[in-house]
């Protein structure tokens, strides 16, 4: 006769032992094979706690705060955009500005992704700063932060007129920055498209060109903020900034037209600047 290996009970033919150890062993084997157990119910992986309960838990029962959930979702999207090189507009502008100041040549030869909105807004900021610096250079008015604050506090008709002209200069500079960016990038893009027969898009091409004037903009910011700089020193700094812009333009075009010789790049850049300056002078004459 057979006997149970757990309790030693002698069993008849086809008889199953009812001891707890044998029953547990049968349930585990039937659950692994997906067979019905002794009660006629198939083991599906969900354990019923009693006969009256017919529900089960999925493992997530905590109700999360809606504000916290929205904040975590926003942070996750921001991290995903940053990972894909697509950050917010202001972060995009700030990172582009900082990277260009740290390594200007590397920034224009190997630019990071900049969205269209960031490019346009960066052009407006650069135009406003450069126009304001030119206004200070032309008028010779006070440029220190303390002096500007005192001009606002102690307003008189003459100072009010100066402040109004300053605000108008900033607004016109922002619009002029966009116009200059379109002319500046557009001329070199047309050379890129119709002379060198390259199929790159305008906005991809402009990602290099918008960064070439960042050091120039930084010099103008320094000139606007620090009032101890004389007008002569400010004029020299502006010339240095314009020179840096031309040098970065050459580096940007050389990396874009890498298949062309350095001589072709230099002469193409000279032709481009001739067209740009001609257009700007014609617009100034019309105004």
C-alpha cells in the first residue's frame, strides 16, 4: 500500500491524503499548471480572502494630490524636452548665451538646437541692447544704474524726454534687431542655397548666425551698465564687438560650407557683408 510522504498515513489506490502538507503541495502544483483545484476554481494568481469578497487590488490605492501630480508631470515634460534638446524659450536663450560666451567659436561651429521663437526673441534682445548702447554713445547721457534711478525719481521735463527717447530706442531696437537678423541671415542663406547649392533649411542655417552677435551684445551690456566707461572707451568696445561678430561669422560660414575652400568662404562672406551693408544704408536713407 501507498503511504503519505508527509504524515505517513497509509492510502488506498487513488486516495489522496488530507493532511495540511499534502493539500498545500497539491494546491501549489495545480496553481503552477493552471489546473482547477479541489474546490473546482481555477488558480488565476489572485487570492480571495473570504467567500464574500469578489474584489481585488491592483497595487495602487493611494489618492495623489492633484497639484503635486500636475507639478510632477510638468517636471517630467521639462526633463524630457531637455533630454531631447528642446527646452523652454527662456532656458533656450540663456543656455545659448552662456555657451557662446564660454566658447564662442565652438558655439557657432557646433550649435545646439534653438527653437524659432528663441531665435526671434534673441534677435529682439540683441537689437534692443545694441540700439540702447548706440543711443548712450550718441547722446552721452548718464549710463550708471544709480544715475538712471535718480533720473526716474527726480523727473523734470528734460529728463522725462530723455527717458521717453530711451524707451522708444529700446522698442525700435527690438524691431530693428529682427529686421537686421532677417537681412543678415537671409543674405548668407541665399548664398548658401543658390551659389553653393546646399539644401539646409533657413531656421537650421540661422542657428549658427544668431549666435555670432552674442559677444557684441555682451560688450554693449557692459557699456550700458557701467557709467564710468567714457564715450571713447565705449566706442572702442563697440568696434571690438563688431570685429568679433565678423570673425565668428567667418567661423560659422566655414563650418557650414565645410566642403568649400577657405578662400571661397572668405570672398563669399565679403560679398554677403557688402550686400547687407548696402541694404541697411538704403533703408536708413528711406527713413
